[in-house]
């Protein structure tokens, strides 16, 4: 479900790219979210001081809490892939939030975007496994004894592929559901008072879904770090 009026789609219409904008609004608003993240990053790192100001404090608390949480699960050796997971978390969280702004479309309300995020986690999980274990990473799929390979390998492959569906459909379904409920609220009760509780709930859902995606990604990366049993 799309908002009745999308600012950046209208802008692309004015420059002669209306067909592309109407066909792929999630791409347009993915670029918008990326631009916002770049701006926020510049503001957060501009004028870094030993005694942080308010903006620096906010970003340090957010990033520090996420990193500490992840390291508690993965151990110190997992610290190096935190930038990727933090980027995924911030992108998904901001993508979820922009849908609460009239005239904006949340990229995560498109299955294309959520599958792209899920595939990033899926591919990097196995990159980590190969980096840490080399050829022995195959033992994660073969089971503890050789004669179980015909049973265990198909099960493990299907299980790993199902992670992509789980990550993408969970995020897409919750954000699209939020958009539908919010749209119905605007339609039935007007544009001001009635949707406000739903918008507050939408902020909570946006944060929870971004954190769930982040947490599951951490768990998958941790599994790739561990030795096969």
C-alpha cells in the first residue's frame, strides 16, 4: 500500500522519470534513506570532542549499546563485523520510520528491499564461515558422522535458505501491516488525532523489527564462527 501522495515520486515526474518512480518507489526512498544516513553520519562525526556534546552523546550511546550487546553474544572476535550489522540496523530502522511521515514510502514495505537485506546477511554469514574455517566449514552441513551426510546436508541447506525467507517476510509483513493500519486510520478518522496512537505504536514496531533483524543476523554470524559439532 502506498501513500496517496509521494513527494519524491512527484519530483521524479517533474524531471521526466515518472514511470520509473511509480514502478519502483521503494528504490527512490531507499536512496532517500541512504542520503539521510550519510547526512546523519556527517553531523555525528563533525567536531568530535573528548567531552561529547548532545548529538555526539546520542550516537555514542546508540552505537555503543549495540556493539556491547553484539560482543556479549559473539565474543571479541565478532567485533570486526559490527559496522555491517550496525549499518543494516540503522538502515532498516530509518526505513521503517520514514513511512510515518506523510508523503514518504518506507522501503521496507517492499519485499524487494527486505530480501536484499536478508541476502546480505545470508551471503556474509557464509563468507564468515569460510574465512574462519576454510574448507572445514562444510562440516556445518554434513553432520557429526559421514553416513548422515545424505540426510543432514539437504536439511541444513533448506534451513539456511529458509533464513532468507524468515528475515525478509517477517520484516516486510510487519511494516506493510503497519502501513495498512495507518492508512485505514487516516481514511476513517482524519489526518490528525485518531492516527496518533497508531503512529506511536508504529515507532515501537519500527524499532523492534530493526532490532529483531539485527539480533537474528548476530545469531547467524555467531553460528558461522563456531566450530561444527
